[in-house]
């Protein structure tokens, strides 16, 4: 992985965190105004997931002034993959970039030095926990999820604060990805797990997911009538990623580690899938089941407990 920090990306996610209520305002008027514009833009995007249409373009800019130009070259319209809805966020994105430009000077002078210290500490922690075991962690993920490893390192940008869920992966123009991880106030091993979690998302983008365990489960649920747009499908696929990332840290880095899904209540919120997947996937990682058998058992139990609604006539 290629871990980096970038003040523009940090500014962007700090403003989003203020806008969502996940970070307190530092009392800088221009940042508060940028947060207001961010809330308006999120309404235009339709949901927090809509930010991904814009944020893959962040690495193309080195300053907020450049971001105004980058966002100004966005396509006029986007079609949302899951809903098929067409939106036209370019004007709002440019308005948001201009709000970041108005806040950038104050942010760099009053906020960035403290954020930079937090990012330096987090980078050092990753160097201690992940770097010596990086190859083993990725081999473990490849072995059990079947995701191919890329020829080039996966870029990861650390930011001090961001909106929940504090980890994001975006497609960049040209096919690469960008993962962004918020680190402030979070234990080192949870940051590490989030890095691996987002790496799994990035690996799926790079490989197309073909032949992976995630692809298998998605297809098996689809054969049972659960479409990709069904919340159960998204919950089950994401659940495997949470479990695999958490178990990678627990088994290869620190046996006392508690999964992010457990600590943050993700498994409790997604209990219908987590209660099925956790014991089965751990048995698979222990070598008690083949991957095919684990996927089949998960899908069979999920479909038995939560059969899809019959199609409308």
C-alpha cells in the first residue's frame, strides 16, 4: 500500500465531517459556510454515497483552486448505478470547491498543523503494525477471498477527521482507486483494520471481483432471487469484508483484536447476516470448510431465514 497525506483531501473530509455532525466546528466562519454548502450538495447527490462520484477526482488537484477547475470538468450528468437515477451535480460541486477555496487559507493556518501531527502519528503506527506484515496480510486476503493483488501499490490517503463510516474507497478516472481513512481518536488496530477493509474494496474494483468469494456469494444470492439492489445482498457482501478484515488483523497482527464490526456495532445492526456469516467464515478460515462450502452454507441459511419477496405480477 502507498500511504500518503494531502492537506486538500484532509480539508475536504474535515468539512464533510463538520457538515454531517461527526466533527465539531472549530469556529471558523469560512469552514462553517463550506459545511453548509456540503450539506446542500449532499441533498443534490441524493445520499452520502453520491460523494463517490466526485471524490475519485480529488487526487487530480493539489489545491482548492485546482479543484474548482477539476470539478468544472465533470460530466454534466451522472447516472447512479444502484437506482438508475440521473443527477446533475457539476454546478453544486463547483460551488463546493469554491467554498473550500474560501476556507483553505484559514484551514492551513489554524487546523492543518494539528491534523498533520495526528496523521504523522497514524502513519508511524501503520509502519509498526502493518508494514512488517503487509505481504502476509494481503496473501491471507487473496487466499481466502480470491481477490487478485494489483501490480501497483494501492493508494491510501489518511485524513484526521471524516464523516462516518470513516473509511471510503473511490474509483478514479483511468481505473485506479483512492482509499481514504479517518484516524483521529481511533485505536491503532481499528485504523489498521479499516485500511485492510478499504483495501479489499479496492482489490475488488481492480480485479472486477471475478471469481472471488464476494462474487460467488453475490451470484448465489442472485440465483435465490436476491438482487444486487436488495439490502440483504449489500449487507451480506459487506459483512464478509468486515469479517475478513477483522480476522486478518486478529490472526496475523494481534490475537486480542476486536473487530470493528463488533466495536462499532455494525454486526448488531446487521445481525440477520452477521449471525450467519461470522461462525461460518471463521470455520472456513480455520480450514474446517472449503470456500465453496462456506459460501453455499451462508447463502442457504440467509435465503432460508430471509426469503426474497415474490416479484410483483
